[in-house]
C-alpha cells in the first residue's frame, strides 16, 4: 500500500515575504555608468530634465522646446503629460525625483498651465536626486527664435560656452532675483572650465531686472568687430528666444541641506609618482633603474681624452728629466 502526501490547499491572495536583492553590475559598461554617477571632486556638466504637466499651452510647449534646443547637448526631454508632479506640494515630488534618478539629471524645468498660474515654469535643482531648491516663474511676452531676422552665419554653435550679463540692482538686493540668478546660471552655463578661448565665445544671455519680480531674458549672438586695438569691440545681435520671467514662488534649501551640498574637500588627488615611496624613518625613497652598460664589449682606442692627457703629462716629465740631466752635465764640466 502506497501513501501519498497530502497537498496544502492554495490560499488565494497570500503574499509570501521576499528578500530584497542588491543587483551588482555584471558588465564593464554598467560599471562605467555607475562610476560616472559616483561623487567626484571635479563635477561634470549638469544635465537638465524637461517635463510637461497635466495641461500646457502652445506658448509653453514652444518655450520648453526652445530651452531644450539651447541645451540639446546636455538635456533630456519628456513629451508625455505627468499628472502626479507638483514640486511645491508635499508628496508631489516623488515622480520628479524618480525621473531625476533614472536620467541622472540634477536640474529640471517643469511646465504647466492653469487659470490661476498661466504659462507656469518651475526651475529647480537636485541634490542626491532630491529637490534642493525651487523657483516658479510665469512666462510673458515670449518671442521664439523664428521671429528674429539675422544673418544665419552668426547662429551660435551648439555646446559653446555662453557669457552672462545681469543688469540691475535687483540681482544684488532682492532675495527672489538673487535666487533666480543662481538657478539661471546653473541652468545654462554647462560644464565649468578654468580656461577658454575668447574666439570660441559666440553667445550671451542678457538678464535685465525690470522690477523687483520681473526679469527680461534674451539670447544674443556675439560678434567681434575691429576696434583698432588688440582688444576687439563686441557687438550683440539678438537671435532669440526672449521672454519676461515673473517670479511667483520660490523655495530656498534649509541650512542643514545646504551645508551638506556645499561641502568640498581641499585635498586634491595626488598624482602617483613612479618608483617613489615614503618611509617613516628614511623619508622619501626612490628606485633608479640603470640598464646594462655592457662595459666588457666597449672598444678602447688611443683617441680617448684621458689617454691623451696622460701621454702629454708623461712627455712633460720626460722633457723635464732631460733638461735636468743637461744642467748637471754643464755644471760638472
């Protein structure tokens, strides 16, 4: 007689506990991507994420498209509508932080349109893929690139470093405009460099403070003209886009987060010197590798300077001895 074990009846909708898996990169390409996202002493250029809200207007769609055009070398643009993103509300930033982590973007531009806030842009920065600060502006008097007439040879090159000109006392005295200035600098300046060629600078962003809450932003091409001196004369040609930015809301980072985000190190990575080590007692120790001189195979000739000097000295001694012998002989006679 054979006994069969009874099967446990299936329990519907039962969730068994599962262990969380930590996935490690298995390919060299995945390892390189993770190393790119790791913290660095010298940061690379910041990428910008461009998103649409639940509802957008034609003007706002054009603004987002042209911002992406200005940052096409270092930006990611999503065209689908996002209903769950509300940066200024608690819990409304979850999807935004997820997209930031997915695309590795530390800057974002979020566009939305409503009756209360028409043509609304939210500019923000991320730290560790969490919202660091926010500036909300309204777009007015927008002029796209296509509405400007100029010589197409003067069109700025994609990826070139721009100049920034902030005109007005408001950027130094008004808190909202000071904050907007910092965000605009991070948004358009690209990668930070120490040296650059003046001939490669072909664009300028001009920001003019019209009032305590309104800033006129325009994009100009830079043309170098003859001035009769070594320093050329600069001419600005408006190439667009241009718009008025009206500051509506802004949120500064708290002090503790700002302290962590601004933390830097004064220790620069030391370049490794080959064959040099240090010891507590002996100090700096170096190894010198001398190749085999092969002295046994060197042929010696009579034209060597050392041998010539020896023969010259031996000849002088011989002449001196002969002279002394002649003197003695004459003295004896």
